[in-house]
C-alpha cells in the first residue's frame, strides 16, 4: 500500500522518484500502532528536508499522512516515509521546493535477528548525515560482500577509521564493558540515538580503526528493523555471539516506551 500526501499514489506521481531518485526518507517499525523513536524519525524528516530541498516540512501534516496510511492496520509492519518533489526536473533540481510525502507499508519480521557477518570496504557515503535516496553505492558493496560470503558491508575511511554498515549503525564493546560508537561520518540512526540516551552501560565516541578490532570484546549493529544485532565477524576478526553488554543493550532498547501514532 502506498499513499502520497494522504491519497492513493498514481504511476505518474512516482515518475520523478523513479527517474531522478532525489529525496530523503526514514523507515520505522510499527507495532500495535506505536513506534520507538517516533519523534526522532519526524525530527530527521524535518531536518533532512531543509538540507535536501531547502524547504520546511510540516511535521504535523506529515504525521497526519502517516496516521491516515496506517488506519485499520494492526500487528507489526514496516513504514517508510519518502519525501520527494513529483515536479522535480533533472535539469533544474534547484527548482524542487515543493516536497510531497509518500508513505509505504510492508510486512516486518518478528524473529530475533541472527548474528551478522560483514566485510569492510573503504567508502564514505555522500552527505553521510542525511538518509537520502542515493543507495546504489551501499547496495553495490552489500552485493559484493554477499558474493564474497558475508552478510553485509561495513565502511571505513581512508585513514582506517570504521564508520557504519551499509544501512545500519555499528558499535563496539571494549574489554572493560564500555560501549564505543565510532567517530567517523555516519547516519545518526534512530536506534543508535535511543541507545545513546541510556544511563547505562557507559558509552563513549572514539575513533575505531581496523587495527583496533582484535582488542574489542564484542561488536553489534543497530537498526530500526533489527534493534540490537550481534556482529560475529568483521573481515577475519571474530566476535562472540553473546555478551553481557549486548544483552543489557538489547533489554534496555526493548524497554524504551514506544510513542503512539
């Protein structure tokens, strides 16, 4: 199901999205009509709209479109909100200042995520702080990683600093139990932001380089779809599938109250 500005979307409406692929989005997991980090998702949409379109997205109107789309839908499902301008012309993208809100629903898994294996690649996303529609480079590297026998890709800077996963944030647990978030360009994911608001465990932000991996006690991925997911392998470095800090993070994340739509 898809709606544009609260009304059924047409093929003509989607032409600009398909042909220019210019815009931004967020993805949230809805369970029983509520979302963890709903306010953070709306903050992201408003902030990114200023950056991508130089326009002010109406927060309450956007929320009303979301509510219209999910009306009568129960259970657990994924909800993607894409902001784009159907009138945008590839030759004059600077004229695109009338962003519309596309809401898509899709099924969401409920099974606990299995440990993740990942291969590292030197790559920095363009405009890394924005959740924009330019996904080709990430998906290409994800494909390369899968063809090499891994589940996904992790990105590093030219100086060896680890930044993020293809479509998720990455964290580490030091030997003393401190959670370390890599200090490098990365999307400010809503799940990561929720975890960083916790009082425990102790957390910090610091550069993490490939040469530091062998000294880490554990690694994990965070995303709206998976919550806190163990990372069992990065290149040839293996991490435990379970760790007390990962259990603490997972339990604390599940305990964070969801916000009603």
